[in-house]
C-alpha cells in the first residue's frame, strides 16, 4: 500500500507540474489584451472628436496618452512629455508630440524609436472622423509596448513617440527628427505603426526591409503569430503601392535612419467617418501587436 501511495503521489506531482507548465504562458502574457481594445475604443469614440491637430479632441487625446505613460511608469524624454511645434499649411497650426522614454538595461545610449501618430481628420461637415484604425490602433499599441516593458526591460533605450500632425504632411515626426538632441547615429531604427487593426486577409505588411539587409535578415528570423501573415513589401520593389514615404517613418528614412513600417492595406473606411471601433478586427489586431513586439525583441537582442 505504501508503494501504491508513493506512486500516486508521484503521479499527482508530475500532473500538477504539467498543468502549471501549461497555464504559465497565460499568466505571462505580453500585455493585457482587454486593455488594448479598451484604449482603441476610447480613443476612437466621439468624445475625442476625431483628434484633429489643435482641437479640443487632440488636447483630450494628449492628456490620455500622458496619463497612460504615467501609469505605466514611462518617463518623459525631456523635461516633460510634450514637444511643441508650429507650422503653416493654409493657416497656422500648433501641434504637440508626446514623447516617452524607457531606459535600456544594457545600451542606454542607443535608441529604438517606436512611433504612432495620434491625430486624425477631426470633424468635417458635421461628421466625426473617429480614426479607429487610422490611427488609434497604432497609438494603443504604444501602451501595449509600455506594459510589456514593465516586465521585460529592453536592452536598448526605447523612445515611445506619439506624433501629432501626421495627417498634415507628417509635421510632428518632421519636427522631432530635426530637433532631437539624440545624434542620428545613436538611433538604431524607427518602428512605425499606422493602421494595424483590420485585415480581411489576415495580412500585416512590413515595409523597410529592402532598404536595409540587416533588417531583412532579422525579419526572416522572427517567430511571429501563426494566426496572421507578416509580409514584407510595399517598398517600391513590387507591384504594390510604395509606402516608403506614406507615414511618419519617412522622416527617419530621409535622414538615413533605418525603419520598419507596419500597416494594413487601405480599406473602404480609410479616411471615412466609418473608420470606427465596430469595424476593426479585434483578433487580428491583438495578433498584429504581438507580431510587432516579436520583431522588436529580435532587433533589441541582436547586434543590429
């Protein structure tokens, strides 16, 4: 009987260990998926009035970003999170980038810029252009990265950049690149996210590998989500639209800084009032963010 008891105890211990091993991944999720969707839904709601540069909706969005950075222990890049700038495009505009910093544990003086613009089209003819996919999706992913870094500190320092005025000829990122106190040689790469929350074909494109062989090789090594396709392209070397200058990564590229741009194909709701939370694809969005984090991890731990 004693041998039987010991055998049963051994089996129970092994079974319990197996169960624990199976449940561990759920407890060590990269980020809170529910919170990711909640942020996207909030930022693309009517309360933010389309987040047009210089409007009350943009001010509200900026406060939202700063509050999230504070709660996720993200430091300001400079004395404050705000980087103000102005420009003229038929009229005077005043924009504000929101810039956070997560210090690297091995290479604090080398930087990876992860960016997403927070502005959109605002209100036109009495209709709110909510900009759920464009680009509350990329902005909310910045918070997922910040959450991920709390338990997984990056080796290189990371600048989390929420750019303003992308919809007005990329003015926010243009100002940042021209006025950053960080030497270009110390910025390893820009990872830019713009429209990453919906795809009928489960396809997330990454542009920028044709301009940099090291990044191209790194992408081939990434073990991303098996539930979506991570496809290189839209770089001027295929029959697809060239996205090299399509979003904020363009200003990094123009100054010789390598970039990867993550985005989906244009859809019927692009720059329409119908770009709302109800029309995103939650499962795809979650997997897209996971895939982008996987790409970041590969870059951060390599000798890029």
